[in-house]
């Protein structure tokens, strides 16, 4: 048993090294002064400074933030309402909807991208920020609904009954009882939707027009057009932002208890 | 559709009637921007291509028949092979990891799981790009191999099928670990002990006790890795060469480069059929194991 456990542990360590090695190398190289070679030429922050002066990059960042904020608000409102609406449905209908909600998450993203692109083109809608936002709301609604529903089902129904017994109408019950209890889940859903939207490449790739370049699209074209050290710095920054979002989300979930 | 009232649980029928209306906006949204576009792709897959791209609405099955061409068959075959290999590699790496996490002290488990999930939350492009740095001709792996004297000529690692599979394993390993962890966590250690006490060999303990009892997790993990692998675009696009094109790249090529929308749509539906088959396998397994598989 113990010998077996040692072997398992060795493979586990290897797996963790595999997961973290590349990211650490990437972050380390974003501080490398060498322009093209992989040899270490001393530590520098100049690639980070170069990022601040790259106007196309700043414009892409602004686009990404606008898209993420608007699509997160849209998906949280629509997805949240859906989660509440499902409460009032029969068990079988709830199960049917739950099954269907997984579909947008399972389907290959390439396919979702081309389907939306075709849809917009056939409607003669010019591709741009609007079409990207419409698309991002589609994949964020299921995420939000699933997260809020998970929390909603854990709530003690007695709390809402108590509010009703004390004379609260449906709106007051929601405003003073249900929503405060759900708040951590709602914020968690907001963070997840925001992160997923900010990171999305494929749906954006197919639905964005020329003026709607986002950060991932910019990263993609930088990688494709030849490796410059600025990508390393940009990538390291994106890693830091993602980690910050996860940390915040965990902090919120801890308060949930 | 949403308006029928069936009082469930604690909410009174009248109230539930009112609250189920809340679902309407999101359902309309999903119908309009998800189901309609998918239906459109399906319809177009049976249409013909115009002379200058675009669509001519004439029913034909030619697009699906075109896919029987060896060139497309090869790409489909590739994709299936890479996705299968990725799933197998994820299992080999992920099972020990899931096992060790599930058997470690309970208060460490959330932190260890977080450690596995954390890379998943960083941008996929960035993670794939990190492998370009490692696998490049003058990359770290080649540098290390040369300076250790293991190889004399630098290896061509980037833009190969190997690079694609490495990238896919890297991208989707967390999807394998989570369901396996849940399954191993539920596996009673006493059963494994009993097998050891009865002088089962190490292989027998694994294949006759551990695997059958963690089957739902194994199938779940494999499906969750296989689905995004088979439909991947970024990984083969960045790490693969012209010969390691996968279905996702073919779809993108048909739509944006060749501008043959009907053929691209047909390819999309073949991909969707493969994905749905994997999902069906998952649900069949979940039904058979007749337990609450996803409680969370």
C-alpha cells in the first residue's frame, strides 16, 4: 500500500509540475531583457512599459471591458430571472430546462461562433461590439442560472414561509429575505461571467467586426504575427487578472457560510 | 410553454404561475440567439454554395457526401485520434492526482482541488502560448535537451501532432481530475484494504476494485475531456502544423477562407453528432450506475 502511494504521489507531483511549469516560465520570461533569444539577459520591466504605450492594445482592453461589463449585466439579469422562474415550474419541466441549459456549454465553441456569425450576417447586422455582446450573453446565461439555482435550492424554504407569514408580499420577501441570502451566489456568478467573457476567444473571433478587437483577439494576432516579448508581459498580466478574479470569487464564497 | 402552473414544493400555485413568467426573457433570448442560429447552420448544411461564396437555397445532400472525400476523412480521423489520445493521457496523469487528493487529509482537499483548477481559470490562449515558448526550436525544452547532451540536433517539437496533444492534455486535465476526485472520495477505503488483505495483486486491486467502483467518475472525466478536445480550435491552430488540422480548424477554414458555408455547416453538424454521442454515453453510464451522480 505504501509503495503504491509513493508512486501515486510521484505522478501527482509530476501532474502539478506539468500544470504550473509553463505558466511560471511564461511569467519569468516576461521580465527577460533579451529581445528575441531565450537566453537570460537580465531583469527588466521594459516590456510592461511598452504595453502601456501600445494604443491598439489599450483600445482592445477598453473593448474587452465594455463587452464583459455589458454582457455580464445582461446575463446576470436574464439568467437570474430564469433561475427564479424555474422555481415555479413542475419538476419535469425544471429537469428538461436544466438539461437544455447544459447544451450551450457542451457544444463546440467553434460551432456557436459560426452559427452566430451566420445569423448576424443573414440578418444584415454589421458585426461589431453589439454582436459580440449578444453572443457573450448566450453562453453566460446558462452559467449564471446554474450557479444561482444551486444556491437557491439550498435555501431553507422556511425562511421565505416565515416572511410570508409575517405579512411580507412576494416582492418584500425577495427584497429582504431571498436576495440577501443569494447575494454571494449572485456576486460569484457575476465574477464567473465577467471572467469567461473577458477570456473568450472563439465566439468573439467570429462575431467581432474590424472595429471590435478585444484583448484575446489582440493576443491571438500578436502570437500569430510573430513572437515579441510584449506578448509575454501581456500574458503575465492576464494571468494575474484571472488569479485575482478567482481569489475574489473564493473570498465571496467563504462569506457565504 | 412556461405559463402552466404546477405548484411545486412550498410555493402556492398562484405564486408559481406568476414566478414562472420570469423565465420568459432568458428563454426567448436563448431561442433567438442559440437555437435559431443552430437551426440555420443545419438548414445551410443542406443548401448549395453560390459561385462567389454565399448560399443558394437548393436542397442537396452533396455537402455531406463531400465529407467522404479522403482529405476530409483524414482530418476527421486525426481529430478523433488526438482527442482519444488526449483523453487517455489525461486519465493516466489525472487518476493518480485525483486519488492522492481524495485520500489526503480532509482540510487540505479544497486547497488541492483549487490548485488543480487554478490554471483552468487563466486565459486559454495564454496557456497555449506558454507551450510555444517551451516547444520552440530554440525553446526551453530543446535548450535543456541539448545542454544535457541527450540530443545533438534540436528536435522539431512545435507544429507537430505531439505538440497538439500536449496542449490539449494541458488545457483539459482539470476536467478529468474533478469527476475522478468525486468518485474516489466516495470509494470506501475498506474495500481496497479488503482486496489487499486477500492478496490481490496491485493490478487486480486497480482493475477489479478501484476501476469498477469509480466508473461513473471515469466516464464523466473522459467525456468532459473528449468533448472540448474534439472540438478544439486554438490548440491545433497555434501548436499544430498544416498536417495536424482538426475539425474545428476545418470549420473555420471553410467559413472564413474557402467561404464555403454549406460545407462548413455540414462539418459542424458532423462534429456536433460526435459530441452528442459522447454526451449520450455519459448519461447512459450515469443512469446505469443508478445513484445520485451529481449531487452538488
